[in-house]
C-alpha cells in the first residue's frame, strides 16, 4: 500500500484525511504490523483509486 500511496505523492496525513483512518494505524498497515478489516481495505482502495485486489494482492 505504501508504494501505491507514494506513487501518487500522497502523504500519510493526506491518506488519513481522505480515509478517515488514524495515521498511526495506516502506518502499521503499510509495515505489515496490523491487520485490516474489509472496510479499511475498501477505504484505502477508494482513496488510492485502485481496485481492492491491488491492495490485497487477491488475484481472484
């Protein structure tokens, strides 16, 4: 997710503002230190303008 965010030149603060998620939680998600609910993944995908599969690496 970090690669997608930084490719869009989006800071964690901007991601926080768009998703409504805590910046610390977003950072932990990017580092693989926290799990994400379906809703969190959906919010992040919308903020990054990518399909959910781009974040979850789900090729189904």
